[in-house]
C-alpha cells in the first residue's frame, strides 16, 4: 500500500497513541513534538504494512504487538549524548560529591560505591563516570592512604573498594552500542588526550573503551515508568531524560529516585532540568555553576 492511500492521522487516533506511549514509558508529546511523533508513527506503520493508524494502534495493544511496541518506543527516544557533558556539573561530582560520599562510607567501613546512570543512551555518560571515579579514587588515596599495601600494578579501584556503575536505558539498540564501547573521532570530541591515553585503545579510526573501565559498568534494560527500579544507589544520574516527561510523571519519577537512593545520596539532572517545584525532599548543592541535589533525611 502506498503512502497516499494511508488516511491521515485523526485527532482521536493521535490521542489514543499519545496516551499509549505515555502509559508505556512516560514520554509526553506536546503540540511542539506532535509532528515528530506523527512522523515516527507513519514510518513504523508502513514498516508493518498496515493501512491505518487505528490498525497500528490495535497491533500495539495486542499480545503479538509487544515487540512492535518496544520498536516504536525506540524510534521515539532522543539519544543525543556526549562524553563529559556538562563539565561544571561533573567537576562538582568528582571533587565534592564523591569526596563526601567516599569519606562518609569509609567512616562506616562500607567500601561499596554504587552509581546509576538512568537513561544512559550509547554509554558516554556511564563511561565518563567510570573514568572520573577511577581518577578521584586514586587522588583520594594520595591524600588519605589506606592502612594496607595496594597491589602493583595498581587496580582501577583501590582495594577493598567495590565500584558498581549501573547504566540503563529503555532502548535496546543504544544499550548494545554502549556495551560495545567503540566510538568515532567525532564522538570523542569532549575527551582530552590524557583520558584518551589512559582509558581507550585506538582501533583503526575508532576508540575502544579499555576493558578495566568496561568492567566497572554494567548495562541493563530499565523502563523508568515502572516501579521496579535499582535500589541502594549512592548517586543517581538522570540527565536529559525527564525533560521528555510531563510534570506529573516527573514528580512520580523523582519520588522513585528518592527511594532508590541511600540516605544523603545525590542526584544529578540535566542542564535544562531542575528538581525545584517537583519535590521538597532534596536540597540543592550548587558550586562553580555545577548543580546536584542531595537527599534530605527526616530528623530522628
Ligand atoms: C537524551 S538521552 C540522554 C543521555 C545521557 N543521560 C546524557 O545526558 O547525555 C535520553 C535517554 O533516555 C532514554 N529514555 C527515555 N525514556 C526512558 C524511559 N522511560 N526509561 C528509560 N530510559 C528512557 C532514551 O532512550 C535516551 O537514551
């Protein structure tokens, strides 16, 4: 069937499809983003060789349409990302936030650090975090030596620490690329030579993340719309994800993030995002143009 034979999307069909997408993943398509939604729906509908938006909707809500539904959601996500995105915020993370978290944990002899990159796209964010954690830990132990010898050569993370960076997304194809960890010169734009030399292997015209960095990061599928999200995190990064949700969904998500964090844990959101007006359970930490939010604990 040719494009011309497909009847135009009606207002009622648009509403049904918008509601379905919102219910499945929290993404909200306002008037400004409706043309994008319409374009992606038409592409998928043609791919499935269907003749109307309503029959496509029927497919999506059917048992056999599960795979097509996740394919549609993949087509609707915006996956733009980069290494060292929002440098001022990452400085705050590396210098102040990590220092505070490591110091408090070391006092309790808890040597585990768990960071979650929620909506990690093709992996630049969690790999940036891994490189920054490795550097911060080496520097931390220059100033606060552990009371025992470290093996030679030095591991990425000094014993007895265990670092786990969980990186998740709703889009399987970006997760596959992230797991692969191979980047073009263009994608490496934000990575300076020190980092390239220490943490990447040059493979032809691409840069592959070194094995010891990859070992710190674990990729998994998680839909932020669901209630079952990774718990006991010290720090959560959810940057440039909530901006695609409406306010009600953002509020629900922030509440879930609160529960997914350890006491006094931190959260980072995107440059154009804020927790102000969404919650009063976090306090803002702001230094040198970098912003983070720390969990507020109820007084005992
Ligand atoms: C613009 S990218 C941001 C990547 C990275 N956090 C950064 O700031 O560079 C947004 C990512 O959020 C993911 N995403 C959107 N909705 C999601 C949901 N409901 N659950 C999990 N991930 C979602 C998208 O697939 C996409 O990879």
